[in-house]
């Protein structure tokens, strides 16, 4: 076990983010795996905490000193999110257009109704603008055509607040924001019986509470982070195992709200504080890096890919073949996301970051 200088990229955090993205696939792939009883939706809160930590690392000092403006920071965030998001949006829109042409109802609509071309066009416009639809978008029961975008929208709101004010806030003021958001989380847990909320209009307060709590917890943890890491393979493996246990193990309805609050209030912050100081080695570092590279693409692309697979190969979701087919889909989607990120998105990011003079900016 040796101490090393803090790297620009936190490899174990990449691995944690990748595992969380895989858990989200498992949750949404009911076609293969059935309705989940696990806590995989808490991966979103983990994403928010990781984002706050990493963005504070990459931009915090420059925002505090005025070296970059709020507008420059937000340009960098949009440039980071858009390339793969636009691909996901195009794949999803093509799916709905095909359903409309064939006069088929959407299989991912709560009402299973026919496609409204006008609603689809409107949803496409709002999604391109990265804004929620002004109505509950029953095309997928969420506010965006690519449904995971609800969390990205919420994070962008937190990003604006952080860049405009939060980067210069004292730790005490950040703690106040966290405390207010915590109250919102408790209210949401009572109302919904869990923290799986935020992607419909009547749940918007819960989504904002989730992002403001976890994002600014991540920012605050970075404020007290020291610039060294230890190379400890076993501790790194334990961190990843803990994430898997929390996200994949089923929890009973009776303890669900208490479990969710415990994880978000305590487990994720402690995990982030510990994992940010641990560097995996060898095969574990390679896997963590691979999963981290694929994670964002996997998050935004998996719903469109799932929709097409279920439509073109409905037999893969029936009988004994469903579970192995789901594992195969997960491996394919992860690899596909990695390839797109490595050979399309990362080169694009380099060009876009040069436009805002942030060549050394984070890939998060």
C-alpha cells in the first residue's frame, strides 16, 4: 500500500460510476429481467454526488477566482453532454417515427396509445433544447423523449447554481443548502415510500432535492479532500462490491424509505470520501477505466437501444432465454457505449473544449 500524488482522473470513481450505470440498465430492462425490487434507482443520487465532487475538482478553483465565467462553464457542460445525447435522441425519435408509420401504439407508454405526431414533434423540440415538456410526456411516462435526461436536466440546474454562486460559497452556506434539500428528501420518502421520484411533474421537487443534496455533498467532500491517494486493491474492490450490494439486492417495501434515506444521507457520502482516496491497480483499474469511459454513453443510450431490441427481437424477452439475452444486451450496450465514447465523443470533446479554452477540463 503506497501513497501517490492525486491524479487528474479518479479511476475508482470511474469504476463506481460505471457499475451504477449498469445497475440502471438492469432496472430499466424489465423486458429481460422482470420488474426490479432492488435499489438501482439510487444510482442517480450516486451520479449526482460523483458529479459534484469531480466538477469541484476540475472547475471549482477557476470559478472561485473568476478565471472562467458561469457562461463558459455551462458551455463546457452542454458540450460534454450533447454529442452522445443527440445520438440517443435520434435513435429514440426514429423508433417513434417507425411506430407512427406502422400505426402501432408505443410499448413504453403507460396507456399504450397510438403515437401523436404533433406531440412527438413537440417532445423532440423540447428535448433538443434540453428542457422538460410542459406536460407529462406519456410517450415514456417522463418529461423527455430520452427518459434518463430528466436527471441531466436537474443536474444542469444545480450546475448553474454552483457556477453562479456555489463555487464561492463558504462551507457553512453549502451545508445549509444540503440541509434544506435533505428536508425535501424526507418529504419525498414519506410521500412516495421511496426516493424513486423526480421524473414526472408532480415529483419535480423530489428530483431537485435529490440533485441539490447529493451534488453539493460531493462539492463539500471535495473541499476537505487531500491531494493524495493510496493504492489498495482490496479496499477498491470492497468499494465496488458495496455499490453492487446496495444497487442490486432487493429491499422490502416496509424498510424502503428508511433504507433509501440512509444510503443517500450516509452511505454514498462516506463511500465517495473513501473511494476518492483509493487507486485500484492492474485488472481492477482497467475495468474501472473501461466502465467509467462507457458510463455516460450507457446511461443515455440504453433506453433507445432497449426499445429497438424489444421491437425487432421480441422473442429474446421470453422464457429461459430472457435472462442470458439480457446479460448479452448489457455487454453489447456497454461495449457500444465505450466505442462511441472513445472514437466519437472523446475526439469531439477535445475540439469542443478548445472552443471554450478548457483543454484540460474533466471528462465527467
